C-alpha cells in the first residue's frame, strides 16, 4: 500500500481502538507507520482523514446490512429477523457506532463535517426506502424517501443508541415489530386515542 492507503488503514485502527475524539495525529502516524507530515500532504488535516476512514467503514456496514434478507414465513418475521442481525452488528462493531456518535457531536462545530453527514443521511434515506420497496434507487418515490426512509433511519439511530446505552433493556427485532404494529393500530384508530390521558 502507499502512504495514503496506509493512513486510511491506520486511521481506522485508531477509530477502533481510541474512538473519533481521542485519536491524535501522532496516533494515526504511528498506526500507519508514516510521518505525521504525510497526513497533511495527503488529506490536509486529521479531521478529513478520520472522516474518510469513518465514512468508508459506515459504507461497508451499509452494504452488508443492505443485502440482508430476513428469514421467516411472514413479512413481520422477516423484518424482525433483519433487525435481530442489525442489532448483533451494534454489539460486534460497537466502536463504529461510538465513533459515529462522537463525529456527530464534533460536527456541531465543524460545518464541513456536518455537511458531509447531512449528505450521507439524504443518500441513506433513499437507499433504505429503495431496499424496503425492493426497487432501484432511481425508481423510489420521493414520498417513500421522506416517509419510509426517514422512519427506518430514525429507528436505526434510536435502536443503536439504546443498545449502546442499556443493552439489557434495548429492544429486540420482535419488540420493534410489536411497537410498530402498536403505532399502526393507534394511527388507524383501533387503539386508545393517540395522546389521550386518563386525566
């Protein structure tokens, strides 16, 4: 590998071992086996290098889970099974999600990173909606991007946060299906009035 590839590999190892916020230029250079000056030459800054390494890891994860096909006799069982395997990835790749949360926090004071994260979210909404509908991204309806894509992404980030915080009480795939079914019943008016209280 060349210095650029070595640096990306080193940055990824640092993300896995130290996270986004605690990784320094010296850490990356040592992990890559190159000089610190090479980071500036190839990437301009530590932040740009870490961002590229993190986004590459997220793309790998997205390609992996995007190809998951649920196992089960019904759509609900298959959906629950896919979520069960996504949840497993949260625990197996905890570093990736911790680094993502750290990057999100840092992005609040980094316009360039915030813009990159926003662009990634827009692309992910479309990709997710297309996967759920089983159509190419070019054919997915904008209503599905805003609806299905946004809701599925909200579930993903919310479930991931719960698993990072309190894995013993975090929802399973079956819990998510039951919760979505309950919300659908409320919206259809077959359950208690949405937002109603006993008082």
